[in-house]
């Protein structure tokens, strides 16, 4: 079971859920203490030790259902497959085995007496060394089901059942009773084989989920942002949210390292002289970093609106990493939308900025006019602690680019970063004025 839990933790990590080694150890310890008797208690224990944010619960629940079968539901399904339990037949078999002292194969006993939980555990153990890691396609289900079946001694089971039937016949049971008992045993054998196939199907579903997540990321990576469907926009939002979390984690780790500081060997050696050269006190060099200021200027015309959406989501998800964040949107006119992010949740603020900001969304893009207006109204507020992040394709519709505005902005700030959704191959072609802005970025 520990191996299964570790595989489950691995898939959670691949789904961008942060789980430290100590949390994985806690999950193993909790599962060993609680066991699998109560599935909901087991699930709660894993969620408590592994999940730190409520938004990760949906992913956790989906993967948990793929890894840990609802054994209670399985038991109900098994009962349904077997039909009504004949307690008289079960009592008769139990009495016969007790009187005759029959020693049966462990799997035969499992099929005769076991419930869904015990059968599922036996199937999992039998499937450990059949190469399920190569399971990729639906057509392989039958092959791997047979591989698992071959791990069990079916000849021994048949011999045990035949011996039971002979003993029952020797006790004088009529042919009708013998036929009912044999049918009961055959039903349990068939249910066990069906459970093996269901186990392989669940393994395929689990692996398909992992491959599907990977394929989704690859499709979103290769597809132009303006061509994304509404469903793909929602998927991209999830990807951006995970990216923001990874960036925050990396920054938090760097901040912790900087707070601790690096070993200052000179000061440590100098201090050790009063202890006879023994470094009793370690000295560290600590570097204090001030949080930067960030200004985002986003083109929200139709061609790059989705790119602006995702950049605003990323920046405002990381706002605690900056001392101050201000955002502007433009098509031709430029307007500040910072107040919306201070008032509404990030998703709602982004929709407001892309649909209701005081700019004309239907006019043609004019980067030069927008930059010149920004330069005239906001230049005095810029300083060397500020970084400007511009997103746009620099398609200026043959208007005046007014590159002087970009030059003045660059002289006042720490740096300008320009994110252009269009490849460098298109810069300077047609109405692109990117080569005029690029020297200042």
C-alpha cells in the first residue's frame, strides 16, 4: 500500500500540487495508523497531510478515486453480480470444510469466503509484476487482464472446487442441489475474473488522465492565443495559476535563503581567534532586497486580448512579490485599471479591464499615441525602482510610432520588458514597429 500511496503522491506533484518529503512521510504514517477499513477516514487523512489549499481538493479527489477504489461500492457491485446470497449453500460449504478438515488453496478460500476488499487486494498484488506501466491503449486491456489471471493457480482452484463437489455428492445431495452449488461457485469465479478486467481498466484510466494532462499542456503551448476556445481559455487560466504558484514558491525559497544569509568566511575566521581557532560562532552575510515596483501596459485589442488576460492574471496573482503594482490597458486611448484589481477579485477585475475599461475597444491600435499619453501624464511617477512590462504585438496600423516616448520612459525606470506574442520573424514587416521600440527594451 505504501507503494500505491507514493505513486499517488507522484501524480499529485505532476498536477502541480506542492508536497514536501516530510508531508509524504506524514501521509504514509497516517495511512499505516488508520488503515483502509474506512475509505472516507483514509481519504481525509491523506487530504489533511497532503493538501494545503482548498483549490487543490478537486484534483486530489479526482486522482484519489482513480488510485483507491471505493471498496464499499465494489462490494455492492460484487453482490449484484453474484445475485442474492444463498446462505444455505454458504453454511453447507463451511460445515463441509470444517468436518472434513479440507485444506484449500488460499485463492480458493478467498473466492469462497472473501469480500470485495480482499479480492481487490489480491488482484493488486497479482498485477504488480505484469508490466502495467506499458498499458497505453484500450486494446491492451484484454492482454493485461490475461497476464494478471495467469498469476493465479486456476488449476488448483478447479481441483479444489471439484473435490468439494465430490464430497457433497458423497453426502447424498440430489443433482438439483449440486447444480445450484456449482452455479454459485462459477458465479464467484466469473465475478473475480471481471474484477481483474475492471482493475486493468482503472489503471488505463489513471494513465490516460496523466497523458491527457500532458497533451492539454502541449496543445495550449502550440496554439495561437487568439485562436483559443472558451474551454481552452479556462484551461489556460488554470495553467497560469499553477505557474504563478511555482514562481511564488521559488521566490519564497530565495527569500528564506537570503534571510539566513551566506557564510562569511572572513568574519567567521576572525571571530574564531578568541576561541583558539575553533569556529564557535558562524557569521553570515545577509543581502536585503527591496521589492520592486511594477507597471503593466497591455494592448487589449482583439489580436492579443487573450495574451493580456493571462499576463494580468499572472502579475496580479504575484502582487505580494512587488511593493506596488499598477496596470494600464490601451487600444489607442490608454486608461489605468489598477483600482479594479484593488476592488474586485482578480478574475472579475480582469474581465472588467478587458470589457469595461474607459477605452474604445473597437478602434485601431495606436501604440505611439498610447505611449505618448502615458509619458505626458505618468512620467514624473517613474523611478529607478520601477520596471515596466509591456504586452502587445506592436502592430501600429501605420500610425506615428512616437518612439521618443519609449526612450523617455526607459531613461526613468530600471528597465522595460516587452512581451510580444508575435514571433521575431514578423517584426518590422507590414505595420509592425517593433524594431523602433526594441532598442529601449
